[in-house]
C-alpha cells in the first residue's frame, strides 16, 4: 500500500463553465464576452497586416483562440 499519495485538492473547471463565469465586480460581463472580444480584435488585426495570411474562417479562428487560452491558462 502506498502512503505517499497526494490528494487532489483542485479539480479543473470545464471550458463551458469557465466561459460562463462572471467577471468579478461586473454584473453582466462573463469571461466569454471578453474572450470573444479578444478573438474578434485579433482576427481583424491579422486581416489588416499585409505580411500575415488568414488561413481559416472566423468561427474556426475563434474556436481555436478559445481553446488556446483555456489550454494555456487552465490546464
């Protein structure tokens, strides 16, 4: 029997629950609202740059952007 087990004290939040989390000190603003704004501004910025090529449609870009942020900061 292994007595050196470390208990899990924090369970990772699901992506859907994270996206629907309200922003502290804001009444109706959720993480999803902020991430969507960031994705839109990033996509527009890429379109404005002559040395960058857009290789996906906006919905795919937004989905990949959300997954990138979630995987990077919540895993």
